[in-house]
């Protein structure tokens, strides 16, 4: 495993982190809890130190599964979760709430779900779509929790530079978590912002929701409860066909290294100097080992340049 320091913190994180959206069981289709726990433990045993979760994943369920998985190995794990997404009951829609009261409630609830005394990185999951809460009020609640020892560091996810500026005026923000991958580069400016301000970058969607894994030959039809196609536009034309062309480029490089296609996509992200850690979903122990093994080798500069040139050619059409 390779490691990088998260911004200006003392957290040395694995360049591949375990993403846990899928194990919540409410967005990517059903998940087997026992299998999810085994998968996370397999990833940790294989060298993953960063585990990222959120109460919004399964309305607290993913956090509870993570809590079970890290029992006995808490000292090996850098634990990241999120706040500011709430719901009124287990079947109602979720919505954004950055109020100090809900931030405080959410932190305490996450500590309970995870079964820990301290969370290493607490991230504001999303800003409010129509801002009701001043960022200084949100940050005040987070800073208080930090002073109380409930959290160690504060990060944000899905924030714009202006929103991060507002938060940083009220307290230290050590990281940003944007969607970023070989087929989603819209947030490049956020990576550059993070570098300019000494912040770490945790990227999500590293495999494009599975599109870059190489397992799809045709447009998938997702089952009940699997809402990936509604969140990612990779599963819609014309982007789908272009993604499949790019996957064939990755497949040729993967063959040269005798590795799965997904490892090429993961390394394209982790070898970006602006990225601290790429969060990757893992649904089985075998998948965990396969994804984590990407850290055992690296793409050459020539290969990265070729991938980028092919991306430009395919997506310019």
C-alpha cells in the first residue's frame, strides 16, 4: 500500500480508501451485512487505513456495519464520516440540514452508530441547496465538537470554492471530498483549490459506479432499490458508449500488466499528485483484494499520457 498525508494533518492515509455507500443497502440495491463486514476487514488487513462512511448511507446502517468491522482494529483505521443530511423517519426522503443543532445531534449519533469515542474526520456531506444556516454557525458546532474531543478534523464534501472560503474563515477545514475520476473531471478546480490551501482531497466515484471496472459489456438494467443510473450520467447515452470506448483503452493497458481493468482506473486517480486518496466501493472480499492490489504497481507516465489523449479524442467527438 502507498500512503499520503491528508493536507496539513497528522493523518497518513492509504491512497486507496474504502467507500461504503453500497453497504448501506438503500441506494445500490440490497447488501448482505455479514459479507459487508468481512469485505471491510479484508480491505483493512490488505493495508487500507481510510474508511469513509456517512449516516445517509442506509440511514445509519452503513455506519453500524463499519462499527462492527473495525472492532478490534480501531487503531489501524482512519475513520471518516459525514453530517448535515437528515431524515424524519426511516422511509422519508433525506434532506440537507447544516443547522448547529442537527450537526451536534448527527455527531453524537454517528459516534453511537460507529461505537467509537472519536471520529478522525467529520465532513459536511452537502451544503444546503438554499442556504438557511450561515457557514460560521455550522463550523461553530463542528469546532465545539472538536474541542470536546468528539472529532479530530473537519472536512467538506461537494462544496464550491466560495463555500469552502466561507467555512475556512470560521475554522480549519482540512479536506474536500469531490466526485472525481477518469470519466468525471468537472471538479478539477476543487483539486487545485485544495492544493493552494494545504487541504487533502478524498475522491469518490473512482470507478464511475462500476463503469470503469470493465465488467459491463452492455448497458446494465439495475434491479429494485439500485439507483445508480439516477445519480451518475455514465449509464445514459451518449456518455455510456464513449465510456465503453475508453474502457477498451484501459483493457489494453491492463492486459500489459496482467491486472483487472479497474486497477488501471484506480491508479490513474491515485497517481494524480492533487489526490490524497481515492475512495473505492467494495462489495465482496474478492473485490476488496482486487481493488486494493492496484497499490502494488503504478502506471508509467507514458501510459497516463496515452489514457489522457484517448480520453480527449473519445470525449471530444
